[in-house]
C-alpha cells in the first residue's frame, strides 16, 4: 500500500504514452469505415502470405464478425493484441539477443521466463491491479507479461543456431560484432524469431478473456458476461470470433515466417 501510494502516480505517468497509443489505434480502427479496415487487413494478409486464398479468407472472416454485430469489440481486441505484440517485440528481441551473447545473462533470465510461463495467468493481475488499478494499461501489461517469453526464448535460440562456419566467414571478411549481429545472425535467425512472434500473438489472444476481468474492452468482455449470466449462444459466438481472429493472425504470421 505504501509503495503504491508513493509511486503509483509516477508508474501511471510512465505508461501514459502507451495508453495514448492504444486509445488512438482503437479509435482509428473503430471509427474508420469498415470496407477500408477490411481492405487494409486483406492487404496485410497479402504482404504476409502472398496467398490469394488467405486474403479472401481473412476478409470473409472479418465480414462475418461485422455481420453478427461484433465489429467494435473485435477492433478493440485487434488494437490491444497489436500493441501488446509490438511491446513484446521491442522488449523481447533485445533480451533474446543479450541472452544469446552472454551465458551469465541466459542463466539469470531463464528462471524468470520459466516463472512467467508457469505462474497461473490470474496471478499476474494481483500486483498489476494493486499498482495501477483497473483499466487498459493494467490489462495490456498483463497480456505482455504472459506473452513475452516465446519471443525472448526463440530469439535466443535462433541466434545460437546460426551456423558457426557462416560466422567464421564473416570474421574472415573482417566483420565487426555489430555487423555480424545485424547482417548475419539476425537475418538468418528471422524464421525462428517469427515463430516466437507467432506464439506471442497466440498467447496474447489467449489472455484477452482474462484481461477483460480488469476492464480491457474487446471480445473477452461479452464472453465473461456470458459466463456470469449463462448466455450460452452469446458466449459461443464471441468465443468463435476470438478463434477466427487467432486463426487469421496465426496463418498470416506463419506464412510470413516461412517465406523469410
């Protein structure tokens, strides 16, 4: 209590830029005309997969979600998943690089990752609510903590699996450590890193319903209401919408990782 009273405002102000970005993205997706948004999703699916079938499937999926009146909640979910994945990439890849470069750092960070993956997801909510209360940022942080480990682990693994002969060739050409990292190791590790990003997206979506318990808007809130009020059809419908979003994100990110 003393800690949260003394430092709570400072912690909240630290996360204000993240909150503004999340609100801006959510408003942009919700207020933009739905044909434009679906067209953008189709374009992103094409850039990621180069598959016309996947593009048509993506657009049809979002049309079905809109037809059943779940568009606003779906866009809120897409916004928080996009922001949380971006945060996990920005935070997780440097940590993975650090682990790949230092055995000591790897030994220190691995137990933390193990703990993050094994602690029940509800437990994340307790300290976050204590410090930040209920709202978008606490939910976003809970999603990020739950979804961060895969991208860290697979970045570390991908860089460590780069062929030693390739690194010796880079050394023979006089490459610096920075050049080896950015021009040899990271490009060769990209398929593994994208597998980690794919798993991060899936874990973030799995956390959506639990995060709705602390005020995160999206597809999780109607599912939670359905559990409390026993609205079977509503719960199944919104649950299927989460599955549809998960399949679209999964197929597009997998295809992009394979093409890389």
